[in-house]
């Protein structure tokens, strides 16, 4: 038996021992292997046969015969090895294929560095001439810096720099400030530059929004939630007997969850907060106690905030004192709940079984085949520039395939969660997650579970509600994924016998946002045939209401007193496609049937399908209502043809199970009017950069940005166009959503697929292609790359020790409202 090999060491055999040259093959197959650990030593075990010695007394003739047979066997094996291609030395890491030289052009889109953010803060503190309070401590009556992010230059400036040899646009930041300490409190946005040494700032609020931004539209800050929580705790102390009876509580073991929007008209800042039992180590979202409170926190002075109403178990009260009086008088029906135990609480995620044997581990045996430099990834013809907006999340620019720009911008815009319930908090909830911070709350990813263990992990910096930048370490991951599915294949069983195919390996860029209870997994995938796939999965905890009355009209009961409330998830994306240039048109194709006489039998008819093509001329024609039938083929087309005289095109293919959009008669519908459409194509305008605004959440009745106004019947023929895409699903929680919603079946998204863009499938040039015929030796490594895999799997990768620091920057006292 050979000596056990530790898991972190390769089973590598030196070339001089194997007789192999130290020359790797040009292809580096992605290998999926399973490693098993010795249960006692934690080592990977391997076995070889030990040398055999001749028994005592064996005759010389017998020994010579055995020796001759051994020499003949060795000679035969050497002949076989010499006639085969030499396989690559295992475990040798190769540098990724360099498709072009990184010249720093991608940095024109780069997120701000932590030092640049700090420079902007210092500049504003010294130049604005007003007192600024650090945002984490600022009261509504103070001035503060709310956020700082990169200001992406105008597209025309960027393209002059990237394509026309023009000057690099100045690097600038966008700073958002809350001015509460002014005669007319407001939100102001400044562009600050040039970085890294700011020398100017200009107010762009009116330019961007057409007027000043009212102060009541600002998102709720962490400090504001802290003060609200203190008010709720003071009010709960006015009902001690009731709390003891209903919840075995004095109020301190209850936690609040925010709702939104906050009222019924512009200027309101009145929020329902739902109360839950708080149990350490598990999600409190499944333990409602039936108590909800309505807090008016619109005044600039915290001392004037008030609790307006109380709801308990189907009844409304003017105050907690009234609630206490009703209880003492015996006029209140109380559901007596015990404080949940940590070992038996509904929704615990702690394992119920001991660890089993490890599952499969995917790794690149010769190192990653992609390259990450600064904010740019390259992989087998792809070049992608990536970033993260603290509010709206992942964003990508200048996506190229084989050197040609396919997409100028691909960015997440908004995530809507709209609930139903027979409790006030649930029934009034329409969360716009961008206002809470989709990018800000993309925390550190767990290696080996959230992403492959050997993925490349990237840190992201942000400055929100603080004067000091924060870092979410390892919050974005990049990896090549073997889907265990052929991208294409064919087995020929007639005329000639052969097999040809190509494995479907994909570059994946992923981040995961934890928006209090829900976790959204954002995937952006780049395929070997030139297609882009965008997908989102929802997981995490459901939000819930206290089960009472006709609760099952709004969901399913999932616990003794827990109603899993129905809700929809609608997600919006911006896709600025530049297909073979900026000027594109929109073409649809679908099938129809025509009834014709059979040409060879005129007494009969045949139903013949034919292709109906149409060019859409105006924006109104290109706005497709949510859940309504739309053409099966819809493409951005170039004026230029491919070899076969068809317009070079990219097709948009949407995969969605969206719920119903909010009725247009709703007073807040215009704030989410992007949700009217599964797809809308508009002319690109610099003054229409996003489909929504973080300010829409707290004033949906007078939205800061109204997407429906983008659609005004302008021509879309040979113009720079943008596709706005809505995907989503209706979620009716059920027993299997406990403890968490699973990703299976809860994924939606879209594809951008080449359609006559090329003259043939570009993946035919892939070095991963496999072809062999019945006349070949399929076991020869040179003839069949799959025959090389046996040598590639002879060692384990160098796995770094597991580390997770995602809890380091968090506070147990964070009272941020839940989603």
C-alpha cells in the first residue's frame, strides 16, 4: 500500500519517473471529480500492488520463465505507450489564454475605490460650507452624506474613448446628500470630480429629475430605524400584562419588521411594523405574535414621532394603553404563545443529521481558463466589464464576444415584492428592494456552497450611511461551470459511424443579495456559442403574518400560528444591446398556418406552416404587456447582413412565470409602471438611465422616475435601442418553504442569443470539441480529448483552508426593516 496523501497535496508523479515530457496539451479540460476522505485520517487514500518475492525453493527454470514473461509484458506496454499521444503532466497549472492585452480601458466603468470614496467625503466636508453629521448618527434634522458611487460617463464620451481614440473621460463620483438642517429640507445630488483629487462639484438634481427632490422621499436610514425601535419599546411598556399573557415577553425579546410604502399620499411617512418573537440562531420571520404597530415618523424632530394605531389578532386599537385596558377588562381574545425554544423553533436551519461523505468537487486541474484583471474578465472569446451599484446591484458594461461589442450595458434595475394578507402590515407591503440596497447587502459568499470552492472571489466597496467606506469581502464570484450537459452533440448510426460533441461549459459571474429575509442569487452566464444568460433564483425565509380569521384566502398555514403570505417577485433589467454597431431595429418572427392545395395531389389540402416576419417601427408597438402573448422570436437586428444575406441579429428569449401586475388604477402603480411590460424597447437616452429610483419607495404616489413616460411612440428603426425586461414569479408559500424557500423551480431570467449574427455556430472553433469515428482508436489522447481525463484526475487540487469573515462588520442591534 502506498503512503496516504493529504487532501491538500497533489498526487503528482514527476515527469522523470513516468518518462513523460513536461509539455501540457493545448486544451485544459474542466474536470468534475469526487474526493472521499479517509474517515479516520482525513486523507485521500491510494493503493498500489506491493512487489512480489519468489517463494523459497522455486527452480531456476521457473524463475527464468517468469522473468521472460515479465519482460515481454513490459515490452508490449512500452510499445502501446509509444504509439499513443503523450498525456499532459497532471496538476501543472497553466496561465489562462490571453486573448488581448489589458490596456486599462475597462477602468472607465470601474466602481470607486475605497480611497476615492474617502477623497470625495473629505472634499464635500471642506467645500459645501454647511455642517455635515456622519450619516450613521444623523437625525432627520441634520445634514449628512447618504451615499457615494461612481458617475459613469455618457455613452458617447465612452465610445469616443474606447473606439475612436478619444481622450479618457474624467473620473467622477455621484454623491447623494440629505439636507435636513435647512429652511427647505431636500435631497441633493452632486457630481464630484475629477478623481482621485476632486476640485469641483455641480448640483445635478434638477438636470436629472426635472426639479428638487422632496426630503420625505429619502430612504429610511439605520439611525431612523433605531429611533423607531426605541419608540416602539417605550410604547410596549404600556401594556405589560397583555405582553406577558400573549407572548411571555416584556417586549425586549420581540423584534420589528418594516413594511413599505409608508402611508397613502405624498408626504406621508407612516409605517406599519410587524412584531415577531426573536430567537437567536434562526429566522424570526416565521414567528409572528399577532401584534403590529403603526408609527408616524415624518417629523424632523424625533421627539414628535407617535404611535398612531395598534393591531392585534384581527382588531385595531388607538394605542397600547387601549390594548392593555381591553385585555384587563377581559374583552380581548388572546392567543397565548410561548417563547420559542432555539432547539425546536419553526424554521431552524441547524443540521438534523451528522455530516455524510463529501459530494462531488468541481475544479480546473490546470488552473482557471479565464482571466480577471481589475474589473474585467476574459474567457474563450468573451470580454466582460463588471461592477456593483450599492442600490441596484450588479452591472456590466462593454460585453464583447470575439472582439465585437454585443452589449454596452446590462444592469439590474429593481426587484419588487408585493404581498397579500389579512393583517395590515402584509396587505400594504410593496417592497422596492433597490431603495434598501441590493448591492449594499451582497455579503461575503460561502466558498464551496454559494460558489465552487475554487472560484475567484472579488471584494466590493461601498459608501452608504457612513463617512467611511465599507468592504464586503468575497461578495462576487467568478467561475467556469461544467453543466454536465452537451452544448451540442450527434451520434451517427447511418452511412458513416462517428460521434461529435462539445461539453457545455459556461463562465458564471454571481453575487447574492440578502435583503433581510429573502436571498436573491444573481447569475450572469456567458456561453461558448456567443449567448448570454441572465438568471435570478429566490431563496431564504418567507415573510409571514399571524394566522387568524380567513387567513388562507391569502396563503397557506405553515405553522401553528404562522400564515405564509402570497406574494410576487418581479425583477427588472436594462439591456443596452449594440448588435454589430449602435444602430439597430426590432424584428419579430412567428409562425402561422396557410391552407394550400397539395401540389402533387390537388384534390387534397395541406396545412403548411410559414414564417411571418415584421419590423416594428414605433415604441408603442414594442411595448409587450406582462403575461400577454408576444412573438416567439424577437431580435435586435443590424443593417448589415451575414454571409447568407440575413441581418446580423441577437434574439431576446424570456423565461418567466410572473404574477399579475398591480392594476393601473392603483395610486402607486406609476412608480412601478415598468412592471406593465414583459419587454419594452425604447430609444436610448442619456436622460433615461434607469427605469426607477430609490426615491420611488417612500413616495410612490408622485414617483421620481416613471418608466411609462419613456414610451412615447418614437421611431425605433436604425436607432440606438434599449430593451427593458421584466421577469418574475408568483409565490404562494407552502409547508415545503419551511425552513427556507428552495431554488428548485424558483428561477427566472432571459437569454440573449445570436441569430444569424454569425455564419455558423462559433463554438465549432472550441478547443474542447470532441470528434471520433469508428475507424479511430478512441482511447488515444491525441484523437479524443476525453481519453486524457484519466490522467487529469490523478490528483486533488490545492484547496486553501476554509475561511469566512462575513459576520465581522455586522451588528446584532441592526434594526433595518425586513423585506
